[in-house]
C-alpha cells in the first residue's frame, strides 16, 4: 500500500521555517527558494513596483502597508522585497533571477522586477519590537528612536547610544573616524567597537584619542562624550535630514527603504505612535523627494489598527496616515491556501494517478459530506478532480475554518505569555505538522 508520505513532490519532512524572522540570515537561500509567488501577490506586486519604479519626483506615496492574519506570509514577503529591491545575492546567486523564474508566466511582472532591481538601493530590514530599547511605548519618541537606532547601525555607528553615534558621524564627516579608532586602539589597547560600549569608563581614553587626531594636547581632556550627551537631541526633521544627506552622497538615483516588521502590533491603539509613523513617512518623502521609503507589516488592515483612535484625538486628520501609506498589499486566506498547496502538498506523478482513481471512486459521496439541510452551515467542497488532488489530504473548508479559529482566539487574547508562540506559528507549519502526524 502506498503511504501518504510517498505521494508528494517534495519531502514533507524537509526543513521549513514556520515563522520567518526579519533578522535571521541563516536560512536565506531556503527562504528564497521556498517563496511562492501566488497570483494574488503577483497582481499586488505589479501595482507596487509600478509606483516604486517611477522617477522620484512623481512619487506621492512612499509608504507600503502589508496586512494579513497570523502566519499569512507578511514577514516572508517583506524579507523578499528587501532582498529584491536592494538587488541582493544569496550564495552568489541574484535573488532577482529566482523571482524572474517564479514569474515566468507573467512578462509584465518580470519587466517591473528588472526595472525595480536596476535602481541603486539599500534595504534596512528589522523587527520593530526586537529593536526597540524603550521600555514604554508611551515615551515621546519611542518610534523615532527605533528608526534612528537601525539607521545608525546600518552606517556602522553605535545604535544603542545616539550621542555616541553622533560623535562617530561627526568624525566621519571630517574623514578622521578611522584615525580616531586607530588612536583609541593604541591608547586603550581595546577595539573601539568594544570601547564605545563602556564610554563612561573609557572617557579618558576617548578624550586622549580625540585630542590626538585633531592635534590638541592629550594632557588636557575636554570631556567630549559628556558634551555630546548633554547636547544630543533628535527630531523627526533631523532624522529626515540625515537620511537625505546619506542618500545624496550615494548618487542621483539611489533609494533607501526601511522594511519594518510587525509595526501594526507595535503602534496599535497608540495615537502618538501612529501619528509619529505618519510624520516620519511624510518627512522622508518631503526631505528625500521620493527616494526614501517605508514598508511595514501588520496583522490587520490599517483601518482596523487605527480603530477607535479617531475618537481619541478630535481634529486630527487620520486620512493623512492612510494617504502616506497608500500602497497596500493584503494577504488573504486564498493566498495562504495557495502557498500551502504549492509548497507542501504538490503531488508527484504517482500521487496524481492514485488520487485521480480515488476521486472517481468517491466523488459522488463527497457532496453529501459537507452540505447540511435546513439552512445549516455549508462548507466548501472540492470543486473538481484537480482541486481534490491539489488539496489532499485536506478539505478546502479547513483552511478558512482554521484561520477563523486563530483570529477568534487572537481576538480574545489567547496568545499571550506562554501561548504566544502558538499564535505566531504559521498555517503552513500547522498543516505540515498535521501531514507528518498522519504520514
């Protein structure tokens, strides 16, 4: 007798990451290869890339809002966009080539992918909760602090302390940053990347190294780090100015994009954070002229995240937020079920032959299993033979039923504390585990 495990095109016990993490670089090749470019995503990517590939002065909305429920593939898509738009390579192979192959039946999308990847660009990808150092989200500049931190880290500066990063930036502007690092190493016997983490204890050595590179007397310190800490401030406008300076230094066509995972969960219900996100996007658009973008993910559509906040701050025009993040990609259950079928449930030739025979034998019985009289619940049945083969051993209604259950559990705060990992587990991972159990 043929086992279930033998009818699939790919081994179902192969390593598959159930949850894609923005900062995880260990499985990039697998994540690129395994990504399924569904029909739904292709259509929405066409709309996004048409806007992105325009001349910067024509771009009026520099924000992208990617929404979907638990495990719908938001983070996976965000990560792929970060790789594609920066024209990255994974194990020596262009990510673009992999996606051109995935879109081989869509020449329009292929052309847009080539056009977008040809634009010189840099991607900054991060999970906002992981990068946030601020304990309370009610802090005035909680959202801005995360953006400043990741931007500083991308430039090689110290992200955890803004005043030290500013000190490093100023040295860089004077072309003496490398000289300072060498001088600090000679004086302290430590690498600067370690020394800056102990800046308070290393203040004397920092002063001596700084004095040496600017030609002052090392015996008369000026408490340079203390001065920077006292003077440090960062507004959204200051941040946008720094981003623009960075972009301008890299050529006329250069783009910089912040890819922010789970921003919806971070800002939900907080008027200040939501307005700060809008102001950051707007300031980047104004200062950088369409060359700085923000792409974010959220478990809900923007209207749901904003929710009742409209009533909390009368007079504020929330349409500005929606207008700034006008480019939307919504991942539905239809998209997720297609991903599961194509990544997990694809059948080999022998499997298709066996299931064709099974369908012919049982098709007359299938209609009675999922339809109930007297206006009862109706579950979606198999549409035809191909639908039966593509979904087997699952039934189409199970995809939407499972999604509804997860959403309802989430709505009742079931995924808190020790249960949080259950809510974060993707549908793909759950269906894979079930298949393995009945293999």
